[in-house]
C-alpha cells in the first residue's frame, strides 16, 4: 500500500510517500481502509521530533476515517463506516497517512452518513477535542457565554459550532481582521481581534466576565484568558498553538483570579461517544451544523500540507485523501 513515512525527524521534506507492506490485523484489531485523514499540529510536532512519545521510522497520523476491511474478532461489521483516533496512532504504531491502518477494535467508532469523505475525515479528532473541552473541561450549560481563544484553529471552529448547537453565546478570537468573516460564517456571536490583552474586550461585552473559556493558543495567553472569566467560571486548557507547552514560573496566587477554575482536557477515542458523533454528523447533513473544512490534499501532497500547517494557511481543518 501507499503511505507517507517519516524515517527521521526533519522538515516537511522528511515525509516521503512510498510503497510499504500492508498491515494485517491480529486478535482484537481491525483493519480500516482509509478514505480520509485529518491533519493535526501534533503530527507536525512529531515530524519535527518535538513529541514526547513515538519512534521512527513511522507512518504519522493520529486519526483516520474509512470503512472496516477486516475484523478477525467480529467486533465490527466489514464494510461499516468508522472513525479511529489516538491510542498511539502515528507515534508508537503506524497511523492514518496511509491507504490502510490497523487499530484496536476498542478504538473504532461506527457511524452512518452520506456526507463526502473529505467532510467526514475532518470530524473525528476535532469533534472529540471540542466535545470533551465543553462537556468535561468547561461543563458549559445552555444560556452561558463561552470564550474560544484561538477561534480560527480547527478545534476553535468546532467549538463555535458545538457551542451554538448547545445554546451558548460564543465569543471567538483571531489575530487577523481578515479572518473575522470566517468565524462569523461558522457561527460566532462576537469576533474579537486578539492583541494579547483580551480580558478588557471580553468584559466590555460581558461585564462580569465569560462563564467559561477554552484556551487553544497556549501558555502565552493563559494568564489573560483567566482574567476574562467570571468568579465561579472555568478556563479549560486544551491547545498549544503557540508551541509553548509549559509556564516557566507559575505563581498560583498571581495566575489564578479569585474563584476562577483552571482545568485541562485531552482525550482518546473512548471519550467520543458514538451517539455524539452520529448526532453531529446528522446535524451537518440537516444543515444545522457546519464542518469547518479547510484545504484538502492528496497523499502525495503531504509535505505541502505540513508546510501549510506551519504557515497557518489551511483555513480550517486540513484533510488528506489517500
């Protein structure tokens, strides 16, 4: 089969597309014929050699969407549409940048949809992260206000879509005036241009502070995001678009305003219920929700896809079609 392989850490050119042996499923595993794979910044970190786990050579890709080709244990029906993600994909086991992938049967989520594969391929990890950030990290309730810091990222746009579906008033940020329209198209109620000092802007719209926030930019903006949320509200640290992962000097009494809670979220396939996936896809098919699909690439364009990720020009969720 054809796959994109990274033999050793490097730039986008380290991704080479070539013929490799097709994987075979063992007991408790499923062979998925990949129809689309989402692009994620964590794959960029792995390719650069910045990830904390993983080994080379490796087929990257932390998620994949396709159909079941083999299931020796009959855990899933052959021909069923499925998504899979995480669980070491693209790090400790070969991932989704390929025509086929083998994963544990417990890591496979079935669905039924007539949406195009490029749309379906954009959904799994993006939806899992956005759903978990809201349900577990923020515990948002209908009627509340939500700040999405890093709104033009794929997860940020998914949070806007989910937030609106759940009856939230969504404030979303971008560093560029030119991207206001993009966030308005996916449903943001208010778009704020982020100059690094956002708390004052938020409190002009919501005098007491937002009920909750999801931090996607990272530690660079976390201090300010905490000050944009009301006492009793919650900030969920989910993303690190800035590529800075730690706070050099964390002084809790300075960082945490009185009564503001700080949580974090990172999830696995088991954290995305099949019912949540199906409900979201049905909402998209019915026109009640939108998948923030960015650029779509062929597998032999994978190096270009990584260059676009680094340059921040994908414009939504990037997808690779093998």
